[in-house]
């Protein structure tokens, strides 16, 4: 299948058309399930090297905390005027309380979080001087859920699926998704006539995701999850075509959306392969941009947009957040302005 590159004039026309129906985003109802974390930022200045070791000394001025991973997806959905239930796993610790506080502040319902005793809430601490990352410290435990916790997660998901349009699975390979739970969630959704949107992880076997309706890897994940010999594949159109067709066969999905970073994204189904350029004017930090893309894509789709329209909206939303530092949500007004620019 040949790639069809959208022209600048056509892109502008489509952006205006999407902007005119953006109010429909308030109709979308999502259930987001996945790994969640607390993102911490220690911001300051570096003026000297430590006398103890050849490393910079960060003089901390401020500390900031933000929602990360699937929690960032949920806050983007809410910020774009959509409705969202979030299911994730936290520990019985202070970090979980910080997450709940941030969720309340962002308008994200924290009532369906599952507490796993003995498992720490994932926390990522970043040390930054200006816009530059000096180091990141991760506090987490990557392991599958115990049977009791997994069953509780599945039970909550089953109850919440009655009142939503689309189920979103956000996999960061922290252990929330086993093959059994992922396949059970997809089967549950389809029994209730709900569509499933999957954002995969490169380290998770592709068999976990069989049956997803929309599959959204980035380019690297697409090549890895295809299972093809990477030594024989060059990063050209023919190789990407082979990779996407292989993913279609293995997953049985209806749509593939492959994000390409600065190059934009591809929407591929059984009849077309459409390439759309990125909408970023200036890039400061790509942290969380994938979460914003996932939130905008799935919310627009749940709200009645076709996936080409959803991709255009998501590209514009990503262009907004990469112009900021850290995990931040794209607001409805920011997206509307980006689409009209």
C-alpha cells in the first residue's frame, strides 16, 4: 500500500473542519486503564562540580509534581472537555496520596484506583537545570499483579464499561497488564460493544494485544513488535509497509496509527495509508507528548470523529505540549487555537 502524503493546503482545510466540530469532544466517554505514576521535578541551577565526584551540583530552587503515564492520559481527556474513568494500581504510600491530590486538582476521578499493598507507587524524579535534564531517578517495582489485585482491577473495569464509549489500554510494561488480563479486558469490551484503543510497549509480547480495534505504536515499537528481522529492514517506505501489514495480520485490528515523532504520524487501515506532518512550532520537551496524542486520538474517535480527523487533532495537541516542559495537559482552548493557526 502506497503512502498518501497530505498536502499543506489540504491539511489546513482539514484542520479548520476539525476545529468547527471540536465542541463534540464533550460527548466522548473513555475508560483509561494502565500504568500510572507521579512525575516529580526538582528545578534549579548548576554552578559547580561536586568535590566528591565529577558530577554537577544542582542547587534546587523549586519542586513540582505532575500526573504521569496513564494518569496523564486521563488528565488530557478531562482538559479537552471529555469524560474519563481511570483505573491504575498504586501502593499504600505517600506517593499514592500525592497522586490522588493531583488527580482531584485536575478533575480526574481517583475512586477506581486499585491499591496493591507491598507494591510502591511508581514515581519518577527528574533533576533539571533550566530546560535540561541532569538525571532521572525511578522508584518502582516492575512485576505482574497478584491474582487478587488483578481480579479486583478486572471487576472494576467490567463495572465501568457500561457507561463509556471506548476502552483505552496504556501499557508502560510496569506489570499492570498480563496476557490474561489484557485479553480479558479486550473480550469484556467487545461483549459490551465497546471499541478498544491500545498504546503498546516495545517489551510486551504482541500476543497481549490481539483483538485491539486501534493499535498505536511509535515507529520503533512498530518495527520491534512486528517480529521481523530488523537487520533486513531499512527505515524506508517499503519496510514500513511490510511492518504495518505484518501487524495487521498478527493483531486483526481495524486501524494502525503509527507516531513518527517530529515527522508526524501515519493512519493506516485496509483501504488507505495517510501521512500527516507534525504541528509543533517549537520543541522544548517531548515528555508526555505520547500521552496527549493517545488522549486526543481516543477521545476524538469516541466523540464521532473519523480517525483521520482524530489524527489531525492529536497532531495539533502534541504540537502544543512539546512547547512546554514536563507532563502537561493540552487544554480545549489551546487545541482550538492550534487547529486555527
